[in-house]
């Protein structure tokens, strides 16, 4: 079976369980014009990666596109406009008030985010203003209102780009189980630059409400991970970010083009005619081509200066080499773009004045959009393309040029700072800031041997035919579908509140309350001995345990001495080293008589002076084999250390460098080594630690032991790490995770756990 057929079947198969794909982008993929005489709208499809990327998906799955019209549609024409747009293009418009649109699009999106995300501090200048941010929020809310009106639980909502970074959060609030993806088309800058934006946290939090986030390159994803870790303090791995109890995977998915569209266009008679005309006009000339929106990220002045230097350094090209610069008007209302236009036109005039004559014009400058047939013909006839952006999320022109070079094998001179440089091996990479190197690259490109040109072209051509826009769109949708199916369950996890369980709580005659220490009752500290229970916590535990309907247990991976010291004086049960050591509650009102809690389990048991029970004989000789391995990893991993308890060994990497995720990397390595070391013990990956412990030690065993010991209980409240026990058929069990969703209920952090317990203890009807 060929690959494209296989793909077609898989994406279509999503239809069986999925609703619609709803794409949300700043602009709709069409521009509209109105014929008042006929009361009729006509729409023209736009070009670009996103439009091409969704062509395949649109044909195979129910599809809807929501976006801003980019123009004012008078009220009285809106109904007709919406009907036609939906019927002809499956699009729904978002209308923005003119002032909001100006401040959201020109002001915040293109005045603040765009320059900063492209590392241009000067262009960004002091452009951040509170009212621009407010309009950004208002516009994102306007999008959220339109999307939420139509979205259903089974739909996949795919949000695009920097204009809509708050939208995912708004949608998540409106419909917690919605399946959401986000793709950033522009670079995500290093956190050193990103942290300049006053609303840096709010933007990150906005997109972290998605189930999956996509970037063009690994660098952009890496920068995003670092920003989340540094600014929000999120746990991260090289694969994604933990946020509010959920893991959000990041995907690296460089967008492609539809090469067939260009190849087919080149075959038409109309384009062949244009090619012929161009070849006559530029006979005996070497043609460099540059096609960009007139944007300061595209490095147009840098390129013009390099072209000028090439003519100066290699005089043999004077009169023989030309540069066709297509500059498509863009964001013409924004001050920096107006300035750039003047700068570019002055430079063009200057170079043409200096090197041109009546028969020769070095630079052909076009400040206009080029119709598609002309664009393809220009791509086809030129000897080299100059894609020399000083930063660019991806750059599709680079790929479009290759699609049209099947015969000529022209050279793609490509900036190292364009996202496409990560994928387009075969391109001639340059640093656009190095004018000399760029001028030399131009000379090299037009003097290169045919053999080298063909070699480079073959690699590039293979890439653009395998990494097409269509594959990009389909694979994102498939990944998002898979990831969000799993996280839909997680998103539904309710936050535990007293109100939610009040009725059950008051009706229960005997409640077991089992609480874990680290990560649930007590926040993690850099070193275990720095964490300890607060006075507030011991007070509330005391109050809860005084209620005759409650039996309270504290469960921990800590050793028995620490638990004894912290909670020994409270009338609570204790389980140390994950239940290996057990100090039961003696409950006078119940059937249990406070005897040996391990009796009947077949294990020989011992009891110490503080009333702790534990198995008498257990083989712990394996610890001697594990200690040298942990010592080895500790010595080679700065910031890590290990802890030896009576039964367990724990290697902690909490203080290792989070930015590089070196600790996580080492933890995986350690796990592999331990998995291959024979011991009668289990290896558990915990919260920034790896633990080796006897099979007897587990949260599940511990909880089962407590429940068995107090059989008269009619309610259980468990707060702590997952036990993986199935409580689906036991509604009397409230199973609550902390910081991570996925159990029956969820509390975000230790502060909220304390707040919950205080409220529970305050319960007026509790005796
Ligand atoms: O709609 P405009 O404001 O005129 O801007 C045009 C588009 O520019 C940006 O393109 C980015 O996405 C491309 C495809 O992924 C990528 O190749 C390029 O490098 C990026 O700059 C912008 O992200 C789009 O939203 C704009 O529509
Ligand atoms: O007159 C033109 C010249 C180019 N393009 C298209 O504009 C897109 C530019 O995309 P790119 O990723 O290179 O940069 P962006 O403009 O999105 O920053 C390409 O698909 C070009 O074919 C266009 O629509 N009109």
C-alpha cells in the first residue's frame, strides 16, 4: 500500500469518533468583495502554508474555519455575508470593533509580539501599552464567543498563531473538556528576550490550556519550555510541560507547501508564455529573486547592501546580474513598516543610480502583490533565490522556489535565522548580517558547477515532496486527536471542594481520611530535611482526628523516625516508607482491637517501642548492590543526591538544572541501569526522584491495609499520589491527586489541600 493512500485512510478514519475540525486563525483564508448591484459577495482564496496545509483535512473531515474578516462589514450586509461564507467556504466570521481591531492587530500583535518574538528590540521599542493588551484580550474574547457558540465536545479546535495566545484559556474556561491544539507560526524567542514582555506569564498560561502545542523547529519548542520553567516554575521535560496537573506535549512540525500546485501551474500555456517573455527580457543576465512581504524581519536592506557589495567586489557582474525584489505591501498602517518602505526605496534608488545606466537596471523593485502565474514564472527563470530574513518563523518562499526549479536547479541562498534552515539541507546557508559573506554567496551561487547545483537541488526537492503542507495538517490533527482523547478525561477531573462531597461526608458514620505527606500535605523543598509540617497543618489534623466519625492516617515515603517526630503526638495512624512501617489507629468505637495489624498476612512481624509494626524478616541485602550505582549517578549529576532509608533508596534530582532537563535525562539512564540489575525490589519514578523499594512498599498496599483494618468505614478520603487502584465502582472513595489530574478529583497544590482540610474540619455539622 502506498504511503499517501495509507494516510488518507487513517485521517478519514477519525470521522468515526470525531466531530469537526475547527480551525481558528486571526484572518479568514478568504478576502471578500461586495457587489452592491447584485447584493452578492465574492470571495478570493488566500495563499500560504496554513491554507495549503488544511486542503487535505478539509476534504476528508467535517471542517469549519473561524477568523477575523480583516475588513469592516456593514451591519446590514452581515447576514448575507455570513450565509455565503458558510455555504461556499465553511467559514464563520469574527467581527471586531474598529478601535479594538487596530489595537489588537497593529498595536499589540504586530507592534509588540511580532518584533519581540523576532528578536527586534528596537522595533518593539516601548510599544507595550496597557490599553493595547486590553484590546488583545477583548479581541481574543470576541473569538472565544464565536467559537464557543458553535463548538461541541467531540470537535477538535486548532488555534493558530501569536494573535490568539489567550484564546485557548478562554475556551477552556467556557468548556473544560474541549479538545484544543495550538500552533505557533513565528519563532518563540529565547527566554532572555521573551521575559521582557510585561504580560509574559499571562501569554504562556493562555496557550498552556491546550492539549498539544506545535512549533516549526526544536529551538522554538526548547525556548518555550525554558520560559515555562523559568517564569511559571513548571516542571518540564524535553517533550513538554506540566501545567495545572496536566502534561502538555510539544510537537515539532515544520509546515510545508503543496509542490504539485506549483508544478501544475508551470505546465500551463499561460505560464509558459510568461516564462518565455521573461527569458527574452532578461537574456544574458544572471537573475537573483527575492519575494517577501515588506517586513523588517525579511532583511531586505541587508540584502540590498550585500547585492551592492557584490557588484562592487565582483565588477564582472555589473551589467550582467540583476535582483528582482518583490515586496508585497504588508501592515502598511504600522509606523515601522512605513519607515522600512522609505529605507528600502531609498537604497534601491541609490544602487540603481550608482550601478545602472540606460540599458541596465540592477534592481527591479515591485511594491505590489504578484499574481500566481507571474510568481511561478519568476521562481522558474531565476538563477538563485535570496531568502535572507534576519528572523523568520519558517519561510515558505524558500520551498516554493525549489518546487519551480526542476529544470534549472537554481541555488537557494537561505538565512540561518529562518526556521526553514533547520529542514532544508541543500540550501546555501548564510548569515544575513555578514554583508561580505552574503555578497560572496551571491557570487558563488551564479558560478557554481552544474553538478553541485543538481546535488543540492535533489536533496531539497526530495524534502519538499515528502514534507508537504498536506502531511503537516493531517499529522497535527491525528496527533491532537490521540493526545486530546486521553487528556479529555483528565480535563474533566473536578477540583475537590467540600461542597462537592458535603452530603456524603455528613451522612457517613465512619470516614477514613488518608493523607500523603510530601507533595500533598507538605510542599517539596530542595532538600527533604528542609520540608516539615506547619503548625497550621498539625492543628487541622488534630481537629479532624478529634471528630469521632473520622479515622485519620498519614502516609509517607519518609522514615518512621521523621513521622514519629512530626505526628507522633497526634491521634492519627502513620504509615512510613510507603506502608512498610505501620502505626495503626486504635479505634475504641470500632471492631478492631488495636492488635498486630500485620497478623494474618503471613509475614513475621515486629513492633518497636513507639508502636510501629513491620515485617520481621525481609531480605534487604540488595541495597548493597544499588548504593554504588546511586553513588555513581550522584557524582556525575550536579545538584543530585541520594537518601538511604531503612528499606528504600531514593535518588533525588530536584535541584539539578531544569533548563537543560539534565536531571530527567539522568533519571531515565538510571532507570535503565536499575531495570537491568536483578533485585527483589521495584524501581519507581517519583516526583523528581527515582526510588528503589521492596515490593511490599506501595501506596496501593498501604491503602488496602488501612481499609481492611477499619472495615466499618463507609467513606474514604484519600489525598496523595496515585495508587492505581480502581475505585470506579466505589463511590464512597474520594481519590484526589495533588498537582496532577487523572485521579477522581484534583487539588492544585499543598496550600489548597490545607484549605480543603480546614474547611472540612470547620464543618458545622461535624461533631
Ligand atoms: O496576515 P499578515 O499580518 O499580513 O501576515 C502574514 C502572515 O505572516 C506570518 O507568517 C508566518 O507563518 C508562515 C507559515 O507558517 C511562516 O512561513 C512564516 O515564517 C511566519 O512569519 C504570520 O504568522 C501569519 O499569521 C500571517 O498571516
Ligand atoms: O505577491 C505575492 C508574493 C508571495 N505570496 C505568498 O506569500 C507567502 C509568504 O509566506 P512566507 O512563509 O514566506 O512568509 P510570511 O509572509 O508568511 O511571513 C508565500 O506563500 C508566497 O507565495 C503572495 O501571496 N503574494
